[in-house]
C-alpha cells in the first residue's frame, strides 16, 4: 500500500541499528496488551498492526465470530511512518510487537537483513497462491517466506478525456492505450498535447513520472548484492535526463506530488495524465471531486509496472505464532482479498482473486464507467518483477527526487542537479 508518507520512509543507519539490536534481544511476549497474549477469560489474544487502510475491519469481525478460543484485535496506525517507527522500536526492544505486523514493500530490504526476527511462513497450502513476483520479493536468501502478500499497485495511465478532446487526441480508452506503448510514445504525445493546450501540463509531477520509470528498472540504485550502483547505472541517468528534459519542454506541472498545490491542480485542470497504480484511483476521485472527464487506459509505457503494496508478517517474538500464522493465512486468502478490495479498494495479489468476477466485474462511475477491476488485473499480470530495493534505496531515491525537483524549480540546471545527486550518493556510502 503506497501513500504520501511511504515515499518518505526512513531506512537510515539508526533504523538498521535498531533491527540489529532486535536479533540479539531476548525474545519475550509479543503482545503489548494483556500479559502472555491472553484475555482475562483465558482466550488467546491476537493483535494485527496495520496502517492506513487494509480493509480488515469487517474481516476481523468475521474471523472472531468463527473462533471459540481466539480473539483478534486490530491496531491501525494513522500513517505508514508511525507504524514503521513503532515496528523498529519494538524490534529493538525484543518485545511489544503485535502478533501480525503489516510491512510496506519499500521496507523489505532492511527487514530482510534481519529475517530471523520473523517466522518462516512457508506452507504447502499457500504455494502458488500469489503472483510470482509478489512471493519472490518476500522470500529471504535462504528460502524462507517472510511475508504473506496483501495488496499490490499495478499501474495504468489515468487521463482527462475532456482535455484530450480539446487537444484533438483520441478519447476512447482503447484508442488511448495505443498511444502509450513506450515512454517515447508517451512523451511524444505529451509534446503534441502541450503544443495544442499550452496552459495545461501533460503529467502531474516529474517526481511521480520518474518513480514510475525507476520502478521498471530491476536494479536501479543497488545491485542484487545491495552494492550501490546509482552513480554508474546508465538506466538511472537515462530516467533523470528524460524527466528533466521533458519538464524543460513544459510537460510537467513542476509540482511535488502530495503537496497542497499538487492536490489543488486536480481542480484547476492542471494536467492531463498521470501514472496510476490501483490505489491512486481513490486519491484521484477524492482530489478531483466534481471534475468530469477522468478515465483510465489499459496500458503502461514500456510494459507493466508496480508501485506499492504490502505484506503480513509474524514476528518471532510473539507468544502465539502458530495461531498468528493461521490468521495471516486466512486474511490473505483469495476470498478475503476480494472482500478487502470491496471494502477499501486494496488491489489483490492473489492469482485466484484476479480471476474473481467480483473483481473483474468492478466498474467505476467516476472513471467514465471504466472496467477498473479488469484493467488492473491485466496490468498486474503484465508486471515482470518488483524492482529491487536494497537497504539504501529509500535514502537514494529521496536524493534522486530532490535533484529532479531542483531542476523543476529552476534552482539548478540538469547537469548541476545530477552532480548534486552524485555527491549525495557518495555521502550515503
């Protein structure tokens, strides 16, 4: 699950130190409520710690109604950062974590280095349950399955059909999809658009577009052994050069994604297109309330792309790990993923869920009646891998985004910003 806060995750040295301490601390009760992980009347108490919206409220009520000896309580943090801070602190303490902890995909690299702090969830019953790339990202080097996949963020392109019409471009989503086979196609169409509608940008933010492109690079800032390669990787330089050049040509709003001005631009005809993972649909509908013309095309430049997603883990410090494993298995089963999708729009990572009529039959009135379930299911199957994000990915990515933004704001030339980025990478080690 991707949110404004998760783009600013902090995987710095202090966090990694906390994780190291966690593995040496004495294991003890994982529940920070009733002592020993039991209720006053002797039932097993399980806690599930999540952030933002996972769609679990009604599912937990359903699970509790099915149980005689187990009671489940959800602990929902308001932001991903709040949840992450709590996770690292209690890992370091060796106690206090919930029986199940939700983990955002960008945190995996740091946590995987301390994978023995979590229970191996491998089970014949869950083999082939998820899309291959979802499972591979949660598997440790020694073959342990550390997390059960929850949602994913398959990407399409959302666009304003009314603004396309103004520019003389096709408006039908199938015809629009033909325009964006590659990033070159996407940007070339954007040049045509801004020439005809010069008061409207082509896309919402340079940083967001760069992120969508970086997510398609399997090894961008770090290689498979987590060696930093950002400064020497020609694919990273190509993304930087392309996005900064397009901004200079007027294709970008020059706004920072999630800023107040960015949010306001949805109401001000600020831009015509944006990279659109499944979780973004609700963001657009909320920000663009009352605006007509939004649609989504079943395409993503360069093939498939994934932005965001989460997992459920079972910390090894808990008292009731077997019961927690069963709950995590149930919450991430296809039937429950469909219910979570219907409740909060969290897009399933389960293979069987992607074929469920309850998903594929979903349409969106706001997006011009688009078959959003079917489109996103096809987009999910087009994703070849989740980009590798090592322990320093978040810090390097922040520096990368900041360099792009300095060009957008006219504070540095593209060459100066790239040199500043290289200096930041060197400082990060």
